[in-house]
């Protein structure tokens, strides 16, 4: 994968080549400028947006994260795939220090509590979350960690987002030792997610299978 500096040089050279082709084709100067501006924007902003929010390729997302892991959220995602449990915990703490936004605090604090195996605080934290879907999702995980199948099923029934439903089912199956169900639901959860959500979910479930519980 090219470094970000190499990518910048590549974009400049490609834009210059495109401008040359357009000028030789007799395109007016203002239109060439507009096309080059749009072309550069797509490459510099549109492509990263696609990778982060729309891509279904775990390898493509992984390569992008490897080049941008200085950013706390990307560092956490990359650590899920390649780091130790302590590196994941450290990256989550760094996110909580860096981003004060309520939804970020809610979600990443919940993930931190999962890796710290603190189901009591996870259930408690879920009750004050600003986003209802995450409140039900993390409450369900907390009760699953506590072996409270009845409460976990109650929160599962409230979920409507497909990747949340399947990942919750996968986590419950894992806790109950149902390996085949876990594998099936994990695959469905990943299939229903895109972008970094797919990447994080895929590696989070793999981590859980290795012993987060």
C-alpha cells in the first residue's frame, strides 16, 4: 500500500495528466479546472469516505487503517485485528480522552467495559446511553456476559438493525457454547455491515471467540 505522501504525489501527477489530455482535446480552461477539481475531490475525499463507510472489503479497509492508525479511532479498529488486548484497551482509553461527543463516549466506553469484562458497569452504562439502539445492544451484551439469558433475550427482541441482531445472537450462542450457531450468526452479522462497522464487528467477534468472555 502506498504511503499518504506517495498517494498525494500520485494524485497530483494523475490530475496533471488528465488536464493535459483535456486541453489537447480542446476543452475550455474553466471546464478543465472544474473537472480537475471534482476529480481531485473524489480521489482525496470520496475514496476514503467509501472505504470507511461503504466498502465490504476487509482487506481494503485494513490497508487503509494501517496507513492512518495515528488517529485514535482507526488505531482501535486496527488493534482489534492486529494488537493485544492491552493495546485495544489503551486505544479505547485514548478515544475517550480525545472525543467528547456523547455518542462516541457511550459506544467506546461500552466497548472498553466489554474488554475489561465488567458486565455490571456495562449494564449500568447502557442505561444512560443517548442512542436507544446502542442502549439495548450493549445492555444485551452485558446480561449475556452475566449469563442472564432471559434479560439478554428481552433486549435482543428490541433490536431492529440486522447486524446488531445477528451479532447479539452470535454472542449469546458463544456464551452458551453453541459453536455452530456462533459461526453462522457471526457470518450474518458481518454480511449485514459495511465499512469500518463490518471490519470492527468481524474482528470483535473473533476476539470474543478467543476468550473475551
